[in-house]
């Protein structure tokens, strides 16, 4: 079962799968957990993600858009190799790897 854990204000951890099948539940959970965040940056740790696909990448893009629309920065940590490949194959390096 995929989970979005609130580690601290603005810091979250995704575990298990980040796939098309898990995106709807993660999106709904993030809509509950992100808005109360007072931090200037939303940080997502994906180091414990086992499987990832284009649906998971699309969710990460949606989270970047949410953060931007709420005047927050977005940072992703612990990117597994498969997600890194998806980011590069879709030319999204600037979105996820900018300083």
C-alpha cells in the first residue's frame, strides 16, 4: 500500500509504489496534507519508492505545480534510478534538478 507520510512541516515521504494505480490516492492525500504546510518548500523523499512509472512522474509534476501556485518551492530527494531515467527521458531535469 502506498503512503504519503508527513515527516515534519513541509517534509513528506512516499513509500512503496509511485505508479498510475497509486496516483489517485496519493493526490487525494496530498490535497489534505499539503495545504496546512507553513514551510516555504515542499520536500518529497522518494528514496523508499519501489516501483515508478509515468503516472508517478505526472503526480510529481502536479505537486510541483501545486507548490508553485501556493508560492512554495518544490524539492525531491532520494530519486531512484528508474525515476531519474523517466525525468531525463521526458526532459524534466530543470523542473526537478534546478538549484
